[in-house]
């Protein structure tokens, strides 16, 4: 059986949402990040980077959120959470899932962990990194909002819910405590996030991870 190694409200929420949408049997394995379980030898054997999530399925051990999502879409095509291989829509699906992990998520990580980018004790430098990261995230949220305005669809790729939607929902909710301009305040992103939130799979994940309000 698939096992998803997770910690609540982290990037592991993306494949958790995806598995629920697919109705695929799986087991959640809590990695207690609050007590540095992600740095334990046993976990580093699964992911030497010490990051979440990790998906295991028999002998398969897979990390990197986007890779896990793509693998699940390939293994469960009947779920319809990715466009057909070789289509123009699939090309844009690849583009956006890479953009989410490589551009939006990486910038959010700079916001939440600015100390990683400066010398130890450089409080002023860390504050500057955090401020610049937030400004960049706001620009990226504008880009997402404009994309949704362009096609006026219910979901990010238009009329069809895809694996991009759990990914985008998870990253957007990371902005929920921004001092200004969280994702929910954008004209198209706000209603969109509420639609994702209302899905039964999303509600199941929120309950399973014991996540409390605000949800977005």
C-alpha cells in the first residue's frame, strides 16, 4: 500500500489532497517535524534532504512534491487529474507544476526561512530577505490571479479540476497570515480557493491533518 510521510500543513498536503481526490488507498505516516523527526537517520534514509513529503509504494521511495504528483497522475490516469499526454494542455500542465514548485514555493520558503540565506546572526539581512520574498510572492499571486481572469474557468486550468489545484491551494494558504495581500484577497484567487476548500477531499484532508482556521 502507498504510504505518505507527512506533517500537517506542509508541502505534503499536496499529494495528500491528490490521493483523496483519486480515492486511492493509502496510509498516512506522521513525521513529527516539531521534534526533528525529519532529521532522524531513519527518515534521512528515505529522503537525504530531510524534507517532506516522501511517498513509498513497495520498493518505490519517491520525494519532491511535483514528482510525487506527476507519478500519481501517471499511475491513476482514470482519475482525470492531468490532461492527456502529448496534448497542448499537458504541456501547460507541466509548465505550471514546475512553476509552482520552482518559482512560487521556492520564494515562499525564502519568506518563511530567511535565515537560511544570510550569515548567522544577520538579523537585518534576514528581515530584508523576508521583505523581498513577500514582495515577489505578491507579484506571483497577481500572475496567478490574471491567469484565472484570462480563462474565467472554475479551476486553474479552466473547467476541469486537475492536480494543479491541490498544489496551488496548498501554496496559497501558506500566505494566509501575510500582513497584507494574502491570496484570499485577490479577486479571482479568493473565490477559487473557497471552491477548492469546499471539495469533500479537501475537507477530509483538513480533518485528517487536524488543521484549524483560517483555512485560506
